[in-house]
């Protein structure tokens, strides 16, 4: 069984903050990391591999600048078998469509794939679109917000997914794509042996010529959505501290909330 | 592809260097230089007071074929248990304004099984036309069947704009529709408008809500967006407003889904989904133990709300993982979010900062949660919450 895990390198969001005096964005350091949800995607794949070590092969794939290789090395150090970096100047500026399109081409090039696992969303863009778009382009069934993966038969999964109001249990035939939540399992640490292997591993780098893609179909040129303006959100500046004894505080808050029409009060 | 610097305008002040989240800008010979590490996020563009930075344009400049034949605005009508979800009314109200601005009709699409009568309120909230596809295969939501049918309708009727709620359903199958239609999609918008060229301006938060981005889809049709629940006002135009109801038959093969729904469960009561509730009372480590969450459950029950939790509280075993609010949990935006005994780490804040009113209750006046709240209560929660419950009980 061949599992592909899609990962993304993201800046650590806690380092992106608004300067309260100038109301502009400030960055502290440029640390980057594997998108947290992708760590759960990798863990979900590793747990399937744990059940049948010799017959499950995990390939991690990412699209990004050359330094995105770091997240692949990290995944290999945790037990992934292979890695591919999609990196090309032409890929820069891709929106979710162009990203999915490029990933789909690369996954087709990998050959037979039984299961693709992605994180629920990336924490920089928060779109949660690449998983479903990728599955659609590869004509695979998919399930999003998956919290639990079980096997009903060797080629049929039973997955539990989170909905806005509860859960749903679906029967999903392979090949398929899943996007997962943290509930699939706590990511394991790097292993010594895997880390040694990862250090020696030569990550293949695929560009547009390797994928036989035209410059016009990828990156910014292949994208539909154009960012026209970026700005700081309006922050609530009218913070009110409610003073007084505890019973006065409770009474004042109750009145304030009631006046603002909070339902149920 | 990277951000473009106009060297005639750049003063070499260095402001952009500090805001770049990937450190792609350096100063060279007194001018900003952008390296290949640029991800085109656009943060620097807004930071430059001299207007020296711009982003290269998307696409190849070619408009889609038959571009002129796309007309009208569509809102996907989401329903659950026989009622239309509020986000669809919110969207119809907003889309009504946009349709009037563009002088085009507003339509709504209703997919499901045995939906008799559900369309009526779609007219009342502003739809001129309602397209209904009623079929046993649509009794349960699956991405495949719903996505196939909506994409098919959009291909047939060619709306210029297609909107849906950013619920777990919308966020799941609308990307499929966009991929099938080969067009752009903007997720989780909090504002929509029409610009001078008649294009849809889609505004959404990014970087965990730390920045806002306005986005256009100039070369794809329809222009598609999902919109967060509760950010737009639902406005019922009339008690009974008439419109055109069109039942559409679509090819049978579109209903095929390789996925089979085995079971659907709905959680109710104070442990009900925190995403849907108008009021969310969340507890953190400050609650001390699991039993103390009962106090929050009592309050939640009184106001018909739900109980959320911080990651710390979940990891301490005080609450269920399904209740976690924050980066690795759920994103909520209720009318009232009350953070009780939660310190307010950024990972928690990104999951609740869209709430209309945020109340923080914490005995530590230095707790970061007070930086994001509207009302701060510095108090011992074990004294404050029972007092507050008393008042709510008295008021009911």
C-alpha cells in the first residue's frame, strides 16, 4: 500500500503580531515549521504503517521554496519512507487551484497511490481547500475533518468525521483522500535510526519540466485569485474592565450583555 | 515570482523588512530587494507608505471563454433536519445588496431529498429564483454527489458569482465545485463587495486572523467564496415574497457517490457543538478540575449555549477534545464568548477572536486574554460564576 502525505512549511504564526502602537504587523524571527495539522496527517499514515510495516510505503510531498526541504527531512526522521520536493520559480504565488493542480501532477507521476492524507488546513492560509481540490482533480473520493481511521476490509476504510453538530461515520473505498484532525493521534518524535537515514536521503526536486507542466498553468500565472490588498484587522479598542465587588461585577456584566441583546439572557 | 519594488519610490526605510513573515526582504544599495523566498503574501505591500511595493498579477490575462454569458448571483442554501441554516439567510441578505448593485437576479440552490416548502423562506430573504434538485441520493450529505450536482447546475446556468456558508459542509464540498468548474475560490470571507469593474471583492482573515486580505477572481467564472456564519446580518424582506421556483432534473450519474454514509450523530445539550451555539462558555486550566466544569455547563444550559475549553483544560482531562477551541481545535464565532480561567495563548485566541462579544474572567490581571476581550473581569472565577448564574436564573 502506498500512502502519500501532503505537507506544507509555514511560518510560526505566533511570530506574526500586530504592533499595538503603530497597528502594523511585526515579525519576530523567521522560524518556520511543518504545518501542525500535517504532523497529524503524517502520524495517521505512520499508524497505518505500524500495522503492516513491510507492505506500507509512505511518501511525503511538499511544494515550496528550496528550504521547504526541511519539513521533508523532518517527516523522514519520524518514519516516512520517501520524500519529494516540488520546487520551481514558476510555482511561486500559487493559489489553492494552482497548488492542487501541481500536486495532482506530481502524485500522478508517483504512480500507483492508495491513500492520500492531508492536514485539515494550513495555519497560514487557513483555507482547507487544497485537500478537496486535489482529490477532485485526481477523481478520488474524499472525506474532510477525519478524526478516526479504521479498516473494514483491506481496501475499504471506515472513517469518523467531525461535522458542525456532531459526527458522521463513512465507508470509504480506496484509493481515496482524507484530511485529518488532531484526534488521529499524537505525532511521534524523531527516531535515531530514521534521523540518520533522513540525513543521507537525497530528496528529489521536481520542477515544471519534470512534471511536464507549462509555466502558464502553475504558480501565480496558473492562479485565479488575486490578493489586491492586505491590512491589519480592526481590533476592539474599547476594552472595559468591570470593577467592583464580585456581586457588583456580575451585575454590571449581566446588564451590559443583556443590553447588547445576547440571546438567552 | 515575487513582490515588485519600484526603485524610484523606495526610500530604503526598511519597514517592509520587518513585516515580511518569511524574511525575504533585504536592503541593498539603499533599496529594498526581494529574494526568491517571497511567498507573495502581500503583507509588505500594505506596510509601505510610499506605495513602492506591488504584487505581480495572477493569470495570463485571458478572460474565460463566454465570459459575458455569466450572469447573476447564486447562494447555496444549506439545510439541516428540515430547516435552512442561518448562514444561508445571512448570505442571501448580503447577496441581495450585491445583486441590486449589479442589477442582476439573485438565485438560491437547494439540494436534498423531500425538501417541500423549504424554498419559501429563501424567497422571503431575497432570492428571485430557487433551483431545487430533489433526489433520494441527496438525503445525506456527501461531497461527491453534492459537488457534482452543484457544479453541473453552475455549468448549465452560468452564475457570475457563487456563494456558500463556510460551515463544515460548505468548506468541504465547495472546493470540489471550484475544481470541477476550474475557477478560483476564497475561503472563510468576512466581507463581500462589488468594485467599480463589477468584480466581487472578497475579504478574509489570514495568518490566524492577524491580517486581512482582499481578493479578486478576475479571470475565473463563477467567482466563488465561502463566508463565515454570523458575520453578516440576516434580513427578512417580507412575510411572503414571491419568486420563481424551478425544479431541475440532472443526469442520474451525477448522484453516484463512492462513499457510503453509515451513521450521523448530533450532539445536544451543553456538550453540543460549540460551532453552532450563540453563546460559548469556555473553561481553562483555571477551573482546576473536571467537576468544576459543571458550573460552566449549568450556565451554558441556562442561556442555551455550549461549553468550550482551552487546550490546557482538554489536556488536563477537564473537557472532551471535541470542546477544544483554538488552532488545533474548533474555530468559533458566537455572539458571546466567555473565557473563564483561560490565560489566552495566541493558539486559543485564533479560534475565538471572531466572536462578537468576548468576556474574560481571570484572577490574573496580566493574563493575555485581557488584551483581546471586550469586557474584562478580574475576579476569582469560583466566586464570580455562581454570582453570575444567580442573575441569569433570576432574569429568566
